[in-house]
C-alpha cells in the first residue's frame, strides 16, 4: 500500500489489532504497527500519542455524538429518554465496515492490563459525556450520573452484541434493547 493512501487512521487501528492478536500487545511496537499499515512511524504519531490510544480511536467523536444526541432530545424527554436519543446519535458511528473490530478489541483488552486501564479511562470519558450533557439539560447531578452509567453500560453491551450480530446495520436496535434490559434490571433493585 502507498503510504499516502487515504484512511490512514483506520489502517493503523486494523494493523494494531492484527499485531496485538498475533504477538500480543506488549510485544508489538509502534514501528511494526506503522509498517503493517504501510505508513511511517511519524504518521502513526500524527494520529495517536502511543500504541495504547489506538484502541480509543474515535472516542472524541463518540462523546460529541452523545452530547449532541442528548441536546437534541425533546425538552419533555426523561433522562433515560435523552440517553436513548444519545444512543441513536452514537449509532451513526457504528457502521457495518467496522463491526469486525469489536470482538478483536475486546480480545486485545482482555489480554492486557495496560489496555484494561485505558478502557476504564475511555468508559469514564463516555460517562462524563453523558452526565455533562444531561446536567446541561437541567438534570440534577445524581440522576445524571446514574443515567450516564446506564447509558455507558447500554452502549458497551450493544457494541459487544452488535459485533457478534448477524445484522450489521442493527446497532441502534441493539442499543435500545440493551437500555430497555438495563431499565428492567434497575427496577428490580428496589
């Protein structure tokens, strides 16, 4: 591949996942990722500060979609209805061509404590995006925090289920089903 071919970020993510699964996260270098992607090491660093950040690719976009979805929810929407609107907005990031990445990312994260730590930080960032957007709608911080946690759980469950689904275009429906199941489970807590 030409080093100037478009989709460099996507190629780097795929190359990293290939190498992480073949030889493990710890044994993989940035130079190997760049080489596998047909790019230079300096190109890698234009997209990511280090190899662990490869698995957080797109988090900023996802947070923005979450915030926009909650902001666009009807004024009368409950906090969880606003979370559902955020899941709708976020579903645009889950395109069929990227569906195969979910299981591969889960496997890489499960095999590395460093990646588990980064994944926990990613979840925190997503939770903050949900909570901040809900608070901007006037939701009190405790309710916003709880709804945000449910939103992240629904998003993560949906991402995992979608990557294994026979329907590559069903992310939105899977996310809504996950949120519904979490709401049902939450009602059993009292």
